[in-house]
């Protein structure tokens, strides 16, 4: 048991110290709360009269108050109180630096919790903060059976899976040949690597091979300088680890993710570390669009002033290494010609998840459906081998594809992934997409239709659901407050829906005209945390319309899968427009067209 | 001029009164003279932006080879050698003793309580610097008891009322000019162990018999009103022969230097001897015209007329007064060198 003298030096703002006192008393500590109007000299006398373990002072700050507090500390020092008592300051603007400057032994500010103060008194703090120490890495896919609950859907998915696997079996691509070489490079002794790299470069497009071979990197790309990497590590080493705030008010989900992809891994890490401080659970590393168009991946720690961070092995490793061990990292792989290799590098670098969607990657992200199917299947095998889950973003809805087609494509991709031993995650889009706008599906509210997507998927399959990507897509404006609000409402809906995770945009994401501002990242995290606090265990109540939407979506999924199952394989169905056609605004991609060949293995 | 391992404290009357500027001036003057320095702080200093006002602050830049103490989290990533952990803790972590390998800026966060500062300074002195500088924080004074010489940094940031500022500085200066005296020379010493004792407590502590002279030895702060009342109280007025403070820092801590100076003057007028057990040299007073002026929810940098400020100080104080920014580091260095030289007295 400790003895604590609670000193509200502020006559108005003494709520905090009263809460702390109450919490300490409940834990069995002896406390005394002084009247808020005592002069400093009298407080010092009271502090000196007994051997208190802690003198806890509560005070708001303004100019001139710092001197009052410093003199108070001085008096305690001169009176000998500091020899036996720790002197603690609490108040909204208090930081560790300010506490040190004022001469206090410890400071608690706006972001501190009562529990932290109690832990400090009880000697439970571990420097990095109890919250941070207690963080454990969650598993988004844990506990799901992937059982398909709808018999007709199960039958259709089985057919689609079998046909697609059979179709792909005798086919190969440059990406498949590269990934085998890359795996050999990763495992080869140093002496053999050069020869393997040379062979690898014969399978790459010119700019990639030249960039790796002689350093003539694509325009705008440069290596991260040694000093930059060193400064980043030094910055992280210099900054004390700070206990993460909690985003969720209750419960362990939804987990919250944000994109990384500023183009610069150093900036990504700095942003990520701040987001971790605000309680974010994980990050999605997004590659640049040009990378998706080239055969082969650049090697090295690389940066460029463009959207998307180059997914080289070294870049992924740096990000993973410097993230908190409990933070989840997803690496996007489905967009482009390097899907299997990206998944391999992500797995070897310690990433937790990857992103593969055979349908969206073709219809919305520009890759030839056949190429992505062959590559994607190999990527799923690699993910399965390394115990990585993969998420299936439903952003094809943004092209104008109806939700049921997007969800049917996700289910088909998930079924194939399960057959290959991987653990997929469904990602219905929480958005105000073109099809929804055109058909007035959210004319009344944004709750019913988004919730209907989740309810439909839940009725069909026992799989993790992670709305994205990000939530509130197409509802945000360049007004940051509005954007934060829109995000927070959708997050509250996600919590009501009981989903496993959400991806959240920064408030300037759609309008930044350049790199995302760090403050905008925090905007949306704080807004979501506030929404969770506001909702607690309460639920958003949809209108009666949700049932009709759910049924229509489910029926649409069944109809779409029936159409897909009529084709030789999933890529043939995509090419035929079964999962989105020109009328919907979806066009099969062309990157890698004609690069699928017979597998001569 | 040789300066030999003396401890010079740089204390301020308020935030932004020029402590860091004075520190940098001494460092700049010491280096070309080959004087090895060590720096510690009783708070947190050297940050780029003020923790309260948000205004830019001067950085603390140390020459190569200088010693410093700072919290573990404040040690720059390169250019510094960690010599040892001191076992002293601040709100920013354990205080380390470091050596500057190449000239560079550092944020200082040293031991902030008197006893720990004394222990760390002793440790630093053992490493052989010629001069140990103790950088103050805000208006904090108590840890400065370890210093053998003082620089008092004051200025418009304390108050823009120049006459009031000068009155206060003159009062503070008077504490440094109190004569050295050992308790017990005028009567039975009564050591007061209560902070801010009441007159009744002093009566009880002294247990004075009729006609027996009483001498109060204050180790803890006392309120000036109580000293005035001592000279009036019928139980004490004819017995109190002397008042002794441990050092000049103690009367400074009362919070109202002008009132304390007046109370001590009243004591002397009543025939009470006043002195300090351990004198400290006031090396110089620095007078800064800078003040952060509140403007809405932020602060803007402003100044009072520097010439008028300096003239007012120099006419009222006997100690060297320096406007470091206007006059450069040499004037301050000369004062420090004179005060910190071996054998120097106040």
C-alpha cells in the first residue's frame, strides 16, 4: 500500500485528481485530497508533515503557471520532501519534457489514463508503457471454419474451384519462373546469387533488369541513402516507446488498418509509428502502379516521389522490422505481374497477410485475368505454405460493378484459396459506389446496404469479414472534419456488424494531391475511437429495408456464381463479363496478356 | 585566467529570462581559452521550441570534449559517448553522463533534486573539468545550493515593469551579500526543521528562557512575514539575537524577494544579526529585454527597451550586469572567471 497526497493546485479543473484518488483508494492505497485553495507554503507543510510516497499535483497550465509549479517543486525540495516522496504533475498539456523541465519526477497529460497513474504508483510501469507491453498480435482468420452454409453456393464454388485449378494446372507465366528463382536466391549461398540474379533478369522487363544490374533505376526512383536509414533508426531509438492508446472502447474487434504507400519507406515508417501510438492495429503496404506493369521487381532499399511504396524485399523488411512486433502488416500483391514473388518476399520479410483478388485485380486493377489467375494461384500456395492469410479487396465495386458481383468474385477467390490451403478474408466495400448511387440504394441511409453486404456474406460462409477499402469510400470530401465524421460513422456500423477488421482512410486521402499528411491519419483514428466510445455496446439499428437488400444481394451472388460456373474457369468467366462487364463499367485488364504459356515443368 | 573545477549555477527568475543564452555565452568563451567544461541541468533545456510558449529557443551547443548529463532518451544518436549511468532518474528516464565527441547540440535533462544534483556534480568533477555549469530551469533555485557561484538571469519575461524588475533583482542580490556566520555565536542555536514555521512554532522550538539570547538557524524556507513578526512578538522580540540561513538560496525561495529583503532589513534594524552559513558568490546578473507576449492563444516575441533596462539595473546593483545578446559573451565570461577563480569570494 502506498500513501498519496493529492494536491489540486487548480481550483476549477480538479476532476482528474479526484478520479485518480478514487481509483487509488479502491486499490487500497491511503490517499488524502487537499482543498484546492491552499497556498503553496501550506501544501508544502502538509507534504512535509508525513512521509508520503507520492505528492500528486493537478494543475492546468498557462504562461506564469510554470513558474508557480517550479517554485512549488523548489519548496518541496528545500523542505526535504523530495528525499522521500516522488512528485508527480498531471494536467491536460503536461508532457514528459515539461514535467522534467518543471522538476517533477513524472508527468501525466491528456493522453494518460487513470490506470496508467495507478500502475505508476504500484510500480507496474515498464518504461514502454503497460498498454504497449500488453499488445499481442491478433490473428484475423483465427476460429473460422470456412464452411459454406448455403448448399447451392457451396456447389457452385466447388465447381468453379475445380475447373479453375484444372485450367491453371498446365499453365505457367514469367512470374512463376521468377518466383522459383527468387526463392533460390533467398536461400542460396552468396557465391551463387550473382548467377541466379543474372538468370532472374532474363525474365524481367528492361527497366527492372537495368535498374538491378547497373543501377540505372527508373526515372524518379533512387536508393534510400545510408544516412537516411541510419537517421530513421536513430530517430526511433531516440524516441521513447510510448504506450499505445486504445481505439476500441470494448471488445477486441474490429481491428483497424491504414494504408502505407507514400513512395518512401522511411516516411511510411515514421507515419506508422505515430499511428501505432494512436492504437492502430495494422498497415497495408501499397505498391506503385508502374511496378504492376513491369515483369520483375527492383531490388534494394528504394524510394521515389510518387504514390505507392516499391515492394522490394528490402523495403518490406525495413517496414516490418521497424513496426511494433504486434502490428499486422499486409502487402498488396494482386495488382500486376509480380503476385507470387511479392507474396514470397512479404512472407520471408515477416509480413502477416497479403492481398490477392483474382477478380478485382483483373477488372479494376488492370491485370490480364488469365495471367492473374495463374499467378494468383501460385501466390495463394506460397501464402498457405508460410501460414499467411490473404484478404480479398472488393474495390471492383468502384468501377460500377454491383455489390453482388464483387462479393461473388470474392467468394470464388476465397474458395480457390481455401482449396490451396490458404486462409482468405472477405472484404465487402463500405462505399457509396457508382452502382449504389445510380440505383438509389443508399437514398435514405448508408446503414442498410452496407450492413446487408455483411449479413449476406455471413449467411453464406463462415469466414472473416473486413470491410474496406477504405470504409466510407466515396462519402468523403476535402473537408477533413466531414471526412473524419464519415469514417467514424462507417466504423460504428462495422462494429455493429461485428466484423473482424476495417481499413480506414486518412481525412485527406482523396484530396491530398501528394503524400498523406500525418495529421490527417490521426484525424480518422481519433474520430473512429470517439465513435467507438460513443457507441460502446450499443448497436446501430437498420431500417426494415436491410432484409430486402440482404436477400437481393444473396440472390445476386447465387445468380452470378451460376453464370461463372458455366465457364471453363474463373478467368474465362471474368473475360466473358460474368463478374462485371462494360455496361457495369468493368473491363478486363491487359497487363501480361499473352504471357500465360503451357507449363513445361 | 585559470578556472579550477568550480560549480557555477545559472538560475532564472522566470522562464525565458536568458539562462540558455547565458550558458551558451559562457561555453563560447570558455572553449577558445581551453577551459574544459561540464554541463548539467536541473530541468530540461536545449529544446528547439519552448514547451509552454511554442516560441523558438536557443539550442545548447557544446564543444567537442565537453561533458554533459542528460536523460537516456535525450542523448543524440551520434557524436556522443556515454560514460556512465548516474542512477538518477527524471521524468524522461535515467540520467547519463556523456562526452561530446564533436561539437553539437544536445537537450539537457539532468538530475532535478538537490541531493541528486550534488551527487552527480561530484561525480562529474571527478572527471576533471575546470568548470561545471549547472543550467537552471524556469525560476527553480533549490538545487542550485550545490553551486559556489551564481549567475542570476532575469529580464522582461519575469515582468515588463522595469522598476519592479530591478527592485526584485536588487533584493535578490542582497541575499548574496549577507555575511558569512556560523550559528551559535550570538546565542543557543535553534535549528528550524519545519518549512514555513509559524511564530508559535518558533517559540516552541526555541523554548526560550527569559533573557536567554536565541538564534534561529533556518535550514528550510521561512515566510518573510514570520521574520517580521518575530521582531514584534513579546515572547521573542527581546531574545532573538540572530537569524542564519543555510545559504542565500533559502531566502530566495520565499517567493517574494522584495518582502524578504525588507524583513531582513527590519531584523537588522532591531539589532538581529542576519547571515548565511555558506556564502555563494553572485558572479553576474544577466538582464534580458526579451519577453513572450500572449496574443490570443499563442505567444509572440517582444522586447522592452534594452538600453533603459540595462541602465536601470546597473544603477541599482553592485554586481556585474550583462545583456548577453547585446554585449556578447566576453563581459559575462570575465565576471564568471573572476567569481569562479580559486579563492574568489563574494
